[in-house]
C-alpha cells in the first residue's frame, strides 16, 4: 500500500552560532566556513561509532550506536553509552552479542533503536540485513532475543530490511519504521514483538535512502530520513510532516536540515531526543572521522535542533557545540 506524497515549500532560516570552547576529543580540528576560521566540535563518543540512537530514561541520556571501523560494516555486537549531562559519556559495555545471543544471524550489527513500554525495554536492530528485536529490564541490558528469529526477515519487503526505528505515541501505541530504498511503516502489536504484515505501509519519499526516524512535537509528526549513500560525502538529512504517524506526509523542500560543510562530511543517519519537560531538542548523528574518515570510519556527534514558530525544523549548525544538559523531570 502506497501513500501519496505532496510537496510544499517551508521557509527555513539558517542559524549560525559558534562557540570557541573545545571539547574533550580531537582538539584543533580547524575548518573554514563562510570565510571564518573555527574548530569543528569533537565527537561525543571516543572512537568510531555510527548510526547513533539517542534516548532518555530515568534522568539519563543513552546512545545506542553501530560499532564502526570495519570495511563492509562487519560489526557483530552492540554497545550502550550513558550520560547524565549529554557531554560526558560512559561505555556500559556490550548489550547484545550476535554470535552468542542469536541463532539466526552472526554479523552486520547495525543501526539500533530502543523504546520503553510497560516496564520493559525493547531494542530493535539490523543483523545480517534482517531486523531483530530484543528485550531487557534495564536500558543497559543485557538484551535477549524473545522470538528466536527475525522480526522482519531479509527480502520480506522490497529493499533492504535494515535501519529500524520504534516510536511510542502519547496514547501508548507503538510503531515500527524501517528500510533502505523504501520506508516501511506499521503499528506494532501490544506485545511490541509482532505486527500484522498485511498492514505494512510502504512509501518512498523523494530523496529517501535510509535511516528513518519519527518524532512528535505539538501534534505534528516528523518523519526524518537520510539521503544519498552513507559513503557519499553528501549524505544528509531531510524530513516530512503529517498529522498521523503513518502519513500521508508532506516533504519539507529546500536545503537539507543537516549536511556536511568544510571538513565535516557525510553527516547523517540520526536520531533526536527531547529534554524531558522542555521544548529543547538535540540531534545525534554520525560524520566521517576527522581527518581522513570515510563511510566505514565514522564518528558520533550531537548538535542542538530547533524549530521556528511554524514548526519547521531549522537548519542545524554542525559547528555549534553542545553545553551540559541536566534533566530535572
């Protein structure tokens, strides 16, 4: 079932904000932007990590990334990082090991997402181009496979079965989004580990490649995604809006809301987190390692994300440093 896309132009206002204070990793990465010398923000995680899913649980922020640095993205396990302020991050260790914890896939551990519902954490991930689900009683895991098979098997739908995103709406209904080449969407059953395959909606927004993400703000649903290939320096982020989590969606035209500039290249495959109790938002994403990175050697960054009065997402300044964020609610 295909939903039709309508196109509309949203006015966008560029935010330019620079902060000369350096962070803890890779200081002195000088770039040129609009004729001004500045320093690219350091990655928030030390080392090579990509496809970060950022979330907040129990007054802590968590990042669930892909472990990077291998040609062909051949990682076989997932880790978790935690922070009380979004600046200083602690490695919580391996939370799911494909070789030890799965019977149906042992490599290509990519692009996870996580949700909390009724006292349990549900972790969705790509494994050997299938989508799996795992559960735990803690956001740090360990996570276990409750079904012993893929939630979405390779070749079940057109395109690659990778890059899951889980979204729990304010009414408690959960939705799963996934796919490379096409965006697939479906309501999850109450158990969070199954769905009706006859109700899957498949769409392909203009420019869509992979990395779906869904958020809701002030009654508007934002379907976000990455355009171009992750190995392409032009890798970037676009979005569309709807009054429903399943569309139809209207794409925001104009420039990408996040893309590389200067020595920042391949900025994409993101996630977004809201500070509890505030209209304050941050976007986590990867870029090519600076210097000399590529689509197999990427690092995780975080930038502030803002909206205008009409609800449009403003272009994100990839050179703006985040400050310490405290969760009070």
